[in-house]
């Protein structure tokens, strides 16, 4: 049965039966909505998380929930429900939508209140939104296999990129500019000429000494869950790692490069149109992909069906 017509501008394809979760209710995706004065909508006063779904299980679920709690704490929004209840809701949504390979999106806004800049006191009730979607496993596999091109763009974001807020306009503009240039991702470059991260991924190189290198944690980058998992797995596998910043020229001189995010580890084969290493995914990137796949197969919490 087609979903009822909607009045709030959703123009994506929603498979029949797709279900979202908004404020305590499972609801058909095409009809799911928040209040027009929700502060997430009005101000981007909201935190989000994206968690991979692998073989029907949530990848690195606890790490994502830890980061959610931290981001919310940094801007003073309360957890919308106890963590164990949230975990149940997340799993139930994956189950109801019968997703095997995909992404879970979770957003907590500060809630609906009269539009006014100061944060409401007493606090408004946070809004919780959850959606899941299937991903094209073959297209993902192809990207992981063949690699992608990146371009560099100035990092024009705010000074607290460690907080996962929904205020993503600079990211969206840089990503769009990359796509127009025929690249998959943009690597953002700070005022000192160093790469911070991608618009929705962490950035890595294998430097000339063969060390797996990614920028150190600070307010300038998101502490990627995948980044952390890779660093732990690499240390266990005794791969040399180094957490420090690098420039686009370091990246061009590097043996290999890749990006990491909830959608996995994807080789980078060129930067700004110039080939990296041999212009194809290298052995260290392949090893990291294997380590990550292995680790996430064991960490994905199974969703009972
Ligand atoms: N992006 N850096 C930025 C700016 C990000 O937005 C993300 C995640 C990452 C990688 O983090 P993780 O490994 O925890 O996914 C790094 C998500 C996927 C998104 O915005 O859709």
C-alpha cells in the first residue's frame, strides 16, 4: 500500500512499511515529523549519531552511545531515556525494518520551545528521532575495493568539531563541492595548512616510513568510533601507528591513504587529481580493512528476529 501523502516535503523513496521512531512512537516513515518550533530545526540545537548495521546487528553500539552521551553532556541536553531502553528501541527499529546492511541514524534535539536564542530554563523535553536505512551492499563493496578520489577544501567549521552536532552546513558545502569536482570526499584543511578530517569521515595516510597516521584528537576533529577501533586493532596487530597532523603534501608523498567512518574503511587513490602511491588500494589499507571487518563482525550486537 502506498504511504499516505505528506505535507512536510519528504522527497526520498520510502519502501512500503518503512518505520521511524519519533518521541516514543514507531510511525510510518513518510508521516514521521517533529514540531515546527523544535530547536533542532530552528537552530541545529541537536546531537546525532550514525551507527552501521552489519548482518542485522549494530556495529560498535556501545562506543556510539558513549559518544552520544558525551556530545549531549557538552551542550547540556539530557539523555532522552536510559541507555538500556534506548538500546532496545534501536534494536527494535532495525528489526521492524528488517535491515541487514545499512545505517541507523539517531538524533536528540533540545526539544520544542518558543524560538528564543537562550537555552530554555527550565529545560525543554528533548526530542528523540531514529531512522534506519538499507545500504546498497554491492556499491559499498565496490567503493571499498576500488577506492575513491578526494579533493582538499578549507575547513570552515566551528571550533568544537569534537561535538557531533547537526550543524553541518560547512560539511555539506565542502562535500557538494567535492562531488561537483568528481571526487567522493573533501579533506578539510585548517588555517595552518594541515588536514583535519573529511566532511563525514576521518582521514588517514600510511606515511613514507610505513606508519598508519591520523590526526590526534582535539577540538578540531570528531573522535571517530571507527578511528578508535582501527587504532586498537592496529596496535593489537603490531602495525606502527602515529597520531599526528599531516599536510596535503604529506598525503601526496604518502604510500597510501584512506578514510574511515561508520560505513567502513575506504581507500583513497588520489588527492586533488594527483595519484597516491601506485594509484590503487595498498597493502596496509587492505590489512586495516580486514582487521576492521573482523573486529566489527564480533562487535555487531545481534538483533533478535
Ligand atoms: N559521520 N568525522 C566527521 C566530521 C564525521 O561526520 C564522521 C561520521 C566521522 C567518522 O566517525 P565514525 O567513525 O564514528 O563514523 C569523522 C557520519 C557517518 C555522518 O555524518 O553521516
